[in-house]
């Protein structure tokens, strides 16, 4: 099918889902989320696809939630629609990638910020260009993390390191992200396509039934489900959108200045 905000490409047993709003640094919107969910279902029902690659068009992976959408949800603007319902439904569309039974690989071709980084963390594996930057910048906007951040991040890097990134909202480079355990591999930007191709070839040529079963076993038995975490995040992110700090954080980004948070 034709998509407006993403591309879904196919090469043998490998499918590539590419976020395709380069003019907004692939900012995530409800319309994009609907297309991501549709593409994921198309991949799910195609038995010949053994690997899904997720990446971004242009120089960014994803800048996170669309700024106009966030401004609308914080009551700062009615020029653009908000998330189009409870935050949980917005998360669900993008995080449908985490429900696929096949291996998924995020090819982080540029900055992955906030919800954009969460989208990459929802994949099984991650390779990044060496000049990519990453950050869980939610608190810098005065809002609670969403998109599975509080579930995905500590399971990858541990609670203490997750506290650092989630509390401070600081942006890190690919080298530090690899050291923390966020990334499987970092390569020069020009080498990223080749590195992705090499890994997907290994994944696609492994026994597909066994790989699916291994993936199921690896993720089984975690003490809390992603659904539980999304319920809590949805409630708390919705609450923080009503605060003055959220308005200040988003307004400061729009005005290209440092926010001054007042704790209310």
C-alpha cells in the first residue's frame, strides 16, 4: 500500500520501515504512527520476511514527538492536533514493532531523541552512525517519559544508568551509548548501510523457526509487562502535560531558549 509518512521497502527476506518526514527530522505524529502500525501488520502477515530494519530518511533517525503535537497537548496551541487520544494509544502504534516475532534492527542513521530513541529501543538490535546523538529529553520539556522509556531503558542498561539519562534528559553521543549498552555497534556514517546489510544477512540466513522461538524465549518472564508500563506512563504523561513546566519546556524549545522550570 502507499504511505505518506513512512516507506516500507523489501529486499528478499529483509523489510525496511523508514520514517519519512525528513523536513521535520522524522518527528512522530499520530498519522505516522497509524502507518507504522499498518506496516508492522503487513510485515507480520508476510511469512517470507525474516528481519525488519527500522531507520529514518535524511540525516535524522527521529527527533521524537512532533513539536506542534506536544504544544497542543500542553494547551499552548490549537494550530496542530495533539496525540489524537490517550497517550497510550499513540505509543501503541509505534511500539507495535516490539510485538513482531522476527528479529528487528534499528539502523540509527542520525539523532534519536525522546520518543524517537524509544522507537529504536523497542527493536531487538541497534547499529548507529558514529555522529548520531541520543537522549531521553522528556524532563527537559517538563513532561514524564512516554513511549515505553521507563520500561525499555532500565532493561537494557540497568536502573542506575537509566536514572541518569531519564532524570537529567542529557544527550549522549554514539560512543557513550555503546559503552552504556544501548547500541550493539557503532560505525562511521558511510559504513552504516554495509554494517546493516552484513547483520541482516546473518539474521535472515539463520533458521527462521528457531530464531522466532529464541526471540520468544528471550523476552519471556520479565516481572512486568510493557502493557503495564504503558498504562502508568500514559497516565503520568497526560498529567504532566497540564503543568506549567510542560508549557515552559515546550515554549522554550519553540523560542530556542533555555527553559526555566518552577516545579508546578
